[in-house]
């Protein structure tokens, strides 16, 4: 056995959930309705803007005519105190 006797792995801290606050009520957290609208791409130019080489982008769009970006979405957020949508100031 090596010289690691008695060592324990330290747990990694969990990522803190990002808190968005209402511009009109800075103490109030903004909430979402949980519904996500995923973004999608339809042509190779949209992929090249995101940094993909043009040839690769063409192949991807040929294989997937509607490419859903599962890590990019829009979500409606609102202030429970005033009911105002975030960004509708």
C-alpha cells in the first residue's frame, strides 16, 4: 500500500443555484414557470457563427435538418411579488 494511508476524499462543493432578483424589488427572487423553449438551428451559417467549421456545419445540418440545442433555451421569469415579467421594465 502506498503512502495514502488514512486520507479521505474531500467532497466537492455543490454549485450554488444562481439567484436572479427583481429589478423593482431587489430583495425578491425571480421565479420561472419551469417551461423551457429550446433553441434550434436550421442552417449551417448559424453553426459557423457559433464557432463550428463551415464544412462540419454543412454535414451536421444535412444529418439533422433541425438541430435542437438542448443546452440553450428561453424561459419566462417573473416576480411573484409584482407579477412583472423579468426584463419587462
